[in-house]
């Protein structure tokens, strides 16, 4: 991995979830995702602490689920462009539904009835940033792949938590958060091929264990998950599931 001089997210990270579309407040699928985010800090997320900024200050091993907001199709149900994802974030902030937080990552999670060009054909998720007012806002898109094309963005049709679509989203969420903290403005850590840390380990899971009828590779809080590994930024490098001594 090479450092290109841009900022990294060195302070505690606040994650804000924008539930776009049809998400029942007390649904199991929402709980699977929020439980993951709430318990992500630890040995797995600590891999990102191997990515310092220009001053040698590294990403902090701290992730908090700081806020949630339900957006009921403000941009429609079909053909939602990448720019519209940024507009959804901006609307939530400008409407005081969520705070304007330079230490935040805003996840726009779309329900499986929302049409997003490129989703399931070109990508499963992505991250970027936009200046909203005077603040550089980092945000990401992750869609729900539940349906006949589930395995495009998921590793298995069964799930440690009884919802393969939600578990597939969790794996992509981990991938996008890893990249957002180490390359938030797309000018920090990436290699000569343009790959960021999680790209190098995309769809790589390492050693697994059995969780019900499914496979998992990490236990966070009360749940087991199967999530992609991340690249440890040391001279020997490699895709790992935990930082050494974390």
C-alpha cells in the first residue's frame, strides 16, 4: 500500500445509518446490521490502525453507531444515481435528521425494492465524500442483494443470523468502512493499481467456523458474521481478520 498524502480518519469514528426505502424499525435485519456496527471496534477493525496520516497519527480503534434515520423513498424507488445518494445524505443533514459530523461515515442502505443502476452488476457498495456546507462528509452506499442474485454480493445462501441478505450487507459495510477511514477523500492509502485496503482482500474470508447451517469467521457481541478480511499495512502485509496484539 502507498500513502498519497491525504487525510485519514484518525479520531473515533461515528457511523450514521440512513435506512432508505422499506425498513421496519423493529426488523431482525436492521438489528443484524446495527449490532454489527455497534460491535465493530476491536481486533478486526484494529487492522485499520496500521494506516497513519502524514503526521504519523493512525486510525483510532473506535467505532460508534451514532445515529439513524429512515428515508422513505425521497429520491424514488428506481434508477437512483450515485449523485442522488449524496443528495440523500445532504438532505438528512440539512433537514437536521442527522448532524453534520466531520468524524462521521454516513451509510445509505437501500432496501431490496430500490433500483440502483450498477448495483449487482458493477459493484455491491462504494464510498466517497462530498463537501456539505463547510464540512467534508464521508458517505457510502450499500444495497440489499436479497433475491436471485444474492451470491453476487454475498458468500452464502444461508446465514449465521437467519437473513442471508442482511449478512451480505454487513460484509460489504465492513469493506466500505475500512476504506472510508483509511482513504476518506480518495487521496490517502491505495496501491499502484488504485486498490484500497479492503479491495486487496475482497471476498477473502480466511479460516471459518460453523454457525448453525452457515459459515462465519468472527464473533462480535452476541452474533457471528462472515465478513471480508482486510489488508494489514506492514512490510510483510497480508489479508487478516485481526491486527496483531489487538
